[in-house]
C-alpha cells in the first residue's frame, strides 16, 4: 500500500516507517522538520518537507500521491508546554488534523491510524486502564488528542473513513541496531534524561516527587518499546480492512517506578547516576498502567520487549552511538 506518514521524521514515526518499508509498503513521509530529523527517515521512504498547517502544501501532497492509508504522528507532544501555551497546542494540533482530514476525505482515503495517548485518561477510576475508561484529559495536550479521536468518529460516519486510535503509554527504547532512536530538544522524558547523565551530559537526574502514594513514593509508568508500538501500527493498518473503526490502549501492563527505571539504567550503563529529589511536576498522576487485553485478543499484538533492562539496553545503544542525537 502507499502510506502517508505525517511526522515520519520523529521518534515513533521513524520506527514505524522502517517497519512499513520492511513489510513492502510504499511510504511517503511528510514532516516540517521542526522537531523531526531528516536523518531519521528511512532512505527508501519518499520524503516531502511540508507543514500540515499549510492547506496548499497538504493538498499538493494528496494530488501527487494516491494514498491508501494515513498514519498521523505530527503534533506538538509536551504535556507541560501545553499548559503554558494552550493555544499553540489547540490551534496547531487541531488545525493540522483538520487540514489532513479534509484532504483525506476529498481524496477518498479509507484508513487512518492516529497516534494517540494515555494522556486521554486524566482521572482513571481503575488501574490498569482499559478502553472502557472515561476519556477525561488532564492536560491541553491530551485534549488535542481527544479532539482528534472525536473528529475521526465523524469522518467514519460521514465518509466511511475507518480509523484506529492507538493510545501509547510511555514510549521508550530504540531500534535494536541503534541507528534510529529518541531525540527531543529539549529532552523531557525520563529514560533519555537518565542516560544523558550516564553519558556525562548532565550531572544528575531530578526525581519529580518521592512522596506519592506508591511503594517507593515515585511515579509508576508503563514503559512500552517503540518497536512494539510500531508492530501495533502494522497490525492496526491490516485490521482496518474489516471495515471497523477502533481504539486500543498500548502498554506492557506492568508498571515501573521512577526509582526502578533509574536502577535499571544503573545496571545497564554501570554508571552511578546521581539523583536529587525535586518538586512534583504539575499534572503527573501517581500511576498509569495500560490494560492492553483488547489489542492482544483482537489483533494478536504481543509485545516483544517486556523487560525494563532489555528496553533500556536498546536506548543505551542508540544514545552511546549518537550522543548528540542526529546532530553531528
Ligand atoms: N520524571 C522524573 N524526572 C525527569 C523526567 C521524568 O522524575 O527528569 C518522571 C515523571 O514525573 C513521570 C515519569 O518520570 O512520572 C515519566 O515521565 P516522562 O516525562 O518520561 O513521561 P510521561 O509519563 O510524562 O508521559
């Protein structure tokens, strides 16, 4: 199939692009390179630099290629920033989505995979979190993904566009051969920050609060490997053939605390990784763990990376070989 991947030069997008190409798909990456990197795009993918906020560029793209499916990753992704710059998130993420959907509807594209998030669940009543949980975003970022899911519902109803929303918990790790991996600027995610300490680029990790109601007082998250996420996209694309839209929560189903993550990084890197305890980060929930039974049962998804040290080892390989990310 010819697949459009928006944000295909970003962290998760670049891993999905590689897997699509390995499965024989023709992949077109559309990315404005504000947060993405040209070097992250697989050489066999067609690369188009452009912006979803520019409808002319989006329409030109759809005139040029006959897409059979879309995977939409391009968006602003920082929870904290979304609370300081709400309009940047609401405007850009939503307008980008609208321009993309309008072009897709006009060109009769019938399959759409959305990069969604556990940030939809700001007030979970049950842990682990399954798809029955109420969508009640705890941040503007989460709200923009909720809006995106809602928009897709109407695309299905009006245009018969079938969609799958994939709600990632904590994406982490890197391609096992270490040539692509996580590179954000600024970096805000836990594992890359801890590994930057191991590389000597930071002198310590700040733990955002150690007085939560968890066994060791630090937050618990569900760390799911980027290659397992990529696998879920491939399965979802295939599954949409049956003409049914759906949403899945994607995680390992096992939670690790911030302290446990740091301990795993110490074991993998051999570095002492000094820590300091800081303030709680606004909007952080104590525990976020996925119940991914539905995608396992319906699509046969089986995460290959369920061991935290194994996950960290893939990230460490990437960070060691690319200490400055994609910047030379
Ligand atoms: N965290 C931390 N120090 C950091 C970065 C993150 O203690 O420098 C914690 C954060 O509070 C959360 C967990 O690590 O409990 C994972 O945070 P991350 O930003 O990686 O992902 P999020 O859970 O926000 O999607």
